[in-house]
């Protein structure tokens, strides 16, 4: 099968613009090319950019065997995740198979009570800020709340809240410090780059926290139904238990996949509600109507319909996983364009979600797009915040349920206002996050 050579977006156009404001440059390329597969000329590094729904399907789903997690992003991350869930190959396939039931809608329903308790206790810790009328650092607090939930429902006993926070910092530190290796994927591991030391410290810290828990769980017989026990009890194709390192790798990969993404998405939430008061009013009204004077809990989740639409639209406009890099093992043709073996392919949900062909007024924040009347008209794979195909996010349902609960718990107690008047702009790092610190003020909605 032959295709045409990719149109090259030249270095003088891409590099300065990408360095100044990668997202704006990215969006402009997407607009100009109408979703055609193009090659970015970044000097030594020349990745292919993919965004049309059918091309996303090809790369991430239909030919997932050819487009693997290697090269850009994944090569440096391998040192943190090791083999297993965070990577590719037989260890990944086994771990994914093992973990699928944990993330099923049925299992998420059974852990929802525990999840609500963990989230409610974590939100309680915001009370002193509301009483003292002091701002909270949204990203830090959302991260803390998410860590509390993750340890309670997935890791079980054995990890203290301090260790969960330290593991979270290690993972976030790991993601931040691999920045230079992300930008310079052609530099061999043997050549030191800034950030390497911090990254390796993060890897050692993750080991020091998770490995003793795995050892202890194995010693005690791993009878619980948390994720660590499940992995400790699992057998490989020869009937042997998974080794300690593989269990450690899967726990770190799950924690990393769940915490940074969820915390960043929930930070965007308060910004968007602040910028769109008419949407915020509807969310407050829905929480009041559905939850009333009861403590928010699992029974309310299916009724928080508009809240879910807001979360879905938030992930359309700001897909936290804005690019999903892959490495072409063999030559292929995508969207009529030749992809040589060994190329980096960047599948970009950020661009897919901004294509006018699939989205009316794509730059507007409009949660009604996800209402029952308009959802049915959506083209397949035009909404991909959780990826697609073989590696599609395991935690997407869990995230939406968790976020609906957080919104219900927070908004039934407090009115949330963003501090400062300057508009918040996105920053493209390993995740698509708001640039700088985002602070909010909480005030009680009813007298205390
Ligand atoms: C806003 C929240 C989230 C977003 C935007 C998100 C996004 C994604 C994306 C785009 C992928 C695909 C990566 C790829 O194809 O290489 C992915 C994979 C994954 N996510 Fe999520 N995620 C979120 C929350 C979660 C949560 C809460 C969990 C777990 C509790 C989780 C666990 C995972 C795992 C384990 C994978 C790897 C699956 C595999 O490789 O087979 N994610 N996520």
C-alpha cells in the first residue's frame, strides 16, 4: 500500500511558535490543515500529527499493534513505570486484563460508598480555609482529595495518607522533570539532561513507598479486594504469581494515570464555572435539587445529569491528555499519507475536539452538546478525551463518578469563587494544565 508524502510544516513556522505558545501553534496547524496528516519539522525530530477521527481509530485502535508506546514520552517514562500497565507488550496485556473488572461499572458501583466516605472526609479538610476566609490552591487540594480516594478504594490499608501524598508528589515530580527528554526524544539516555536527577529521585521515592506495601500484602496472604491484593493474588500463564516488581509497576502506573489527570481536570472545572456563571448557576441548582439536605452519596450520582455534561464538555475543551504519542514499528499509510517505520506519531485529542467539521462552535464551552438531543448526532471517535482502542483509559467511568461526587460534596457546602481577575490560560506539558497557581475562595452557603 502506498500513500503520498506528508505535507511538511517547516521548522521556521513550527519551532518558534511551538516554543512560544505550543497550544496556539498546534491549533493553528490543525485549522490550516483541516485534520490532514502532516509532518512537523522540528529539526532532528519530525513527528506526524494525526487528528481526524478515522485516523485516530487507525493509529490507536485498528493498528495498535504497529503504533506502540515507545520513543517520545514513553521511553523516559519506562524508568518510572517499568513494564506492565503503563507500557506495552505481554506484561501490559496481562495487567490490563487483570484490572479490567476492577474498573467495570459494576465494581465502581460497589466501591461508591467507600469512595463517598473518603471524598467527604477529604473535603472536610477544606473547612478551616472557608472559616478563615483563606484561599486554597486548587490543584494541590484537588490532588490531595483524589489521593485520599485512590488509597482508600484501590490500595487499601498499608499506605498512610502521608505516603499517598509523597507518592503523588513523586509521580507529579516525575512527569514535570522529564520535560527536557520529552522535547529532545532523540537524545540517548547516556547523555545527561536537566531534570534527570529529579526524575530518578522520583522513581526511587515511588519504589520506597510502594514496594514495602506489596511485600507486606504478599506476606499477609493478600485476601482483600483492593487492587494491590488482586495483583498479589494473580497468576501468570504458567500459574506463577506476578513478581513484586510487576505489581509495583502496575500500582505506580494506575496511581500516575489517575491522579495528575483527575486533579488537572478538576482544576479546570472551577475556572470554567467561574468564567461561565450561567453554567455554574445550573450546576448549583442541580446539586440543590438532587441532593437537598441529605449528605451527597451514591444514590445522587445518576441524577447529576447536567453536572456530568459539564465534566464531559470540560474534557472536550481541555482534554488533559492532549497528545498521545506512538512509535510506528513498521511503515504504514494513515489518511493517505506514508508513515515510515520508526516515526513518532502524535495523536491529538486536542485537535480532534476543535475540528469544525465535527463540532459546532468548537471553541465555545457549551455543556448542552452532551445533552440527550445532541449527543446522538456525534461522529464516532470525534470525542476521545480518554483515548481509544487498546490503551483506552481504564478509569474513565471511575473519574466521572468521582468528579460528580466531588462537585456535589463541595457545592452543597460552599460557594466557590476564583481569586484574581486575570484570565487563566492553558499550558501544554505532559498534561494540558492551567498555567500558574489557581486559587479559589470558599464561602459557606448556609450559616454555620
Ligand atoms: C480526567 C481524567 C482522566 C483522563 C483525561 C484520562 C486519560 C487517559 C488517556 C488519554 C489514556 C490513554 C493513553 C494511551 O493511549 O496511551 C488513559 C489511559 C489510562 N488511564 Fe486514564 N484518564 C483519566 C483518569 C483515570 C483514572 C481516574 C484512572 C484510574 C483510576 C485512570 C487509569 C488509566 C490507566 C490504567 C490507563 C492505561 C490503560 C492501558 O494502557 O491499557 N485514568 N487515560
